[in-house]
């Protein structure tokens, strides 16, 4: 049975890279909020800062991308569930490469919807492998 859960997208100000912390904190305080997915490190840091302002401590599972030392610390103390290292250049390159193949190959080059995958290199950082990832990150 599917349950209703709110989905929240946080848009950061392009100039100051900040959010209105009061409205973000109110949104993240919603007791129905099941998970936070931060698509960049700035969004993750904003969500962590907003959660820290709540009068009642709240642990919402959070997944983020492209972690830094702040995110590593949050993984270590349990405020972030995991983070994903990926390669944005390779992701974009792969998409453009595939679109080129599709556009020059005619209708039979286009995959059937829902079929086919393209595996991109990435690594999930969690509490279990944090020490090893930190060692490589600092090297």
C-alpha cells in the first residue's frame, strides 16, 4: 500500500547560495517527511543547518551527492545516511555520446522505453566505508 509522503525541492539562491532558513526549517520539521535527498552539497549543508535550528531534534534519513568534509562528519555522527560520489563530467559526456548515436542511427537506434542501461562509475559513502573513503579523499 502506497503512503503519502511529501517531496521537497530546495532551490538555493544563485548569488548567495543560501535559503530562507526559517521556511526550510519549517518544511523539514514536517512529521510526515520521510527522507531528504540533496542533489548537491550546498543543499545538504542547508538542510543540515535548518535541521539544527529545530527545537526538537529530528533525524530524517538524508542522501546527498558529491560529499565534502562537512558531509563526511554528518555521515560519521548519523545526520546523513549516505552520500554518492559521481562524475558529473562523465555523466554529461555519456548522455551526449548516446544522443549522438541515437540521432545518427535512425529510429532503430533508439532503445525501447524501459530497456537498456548505461552504468556510470560512482561510489556510495556510508558509515561502513567512511574511514577508507576519507583516507583516499585527503590523499
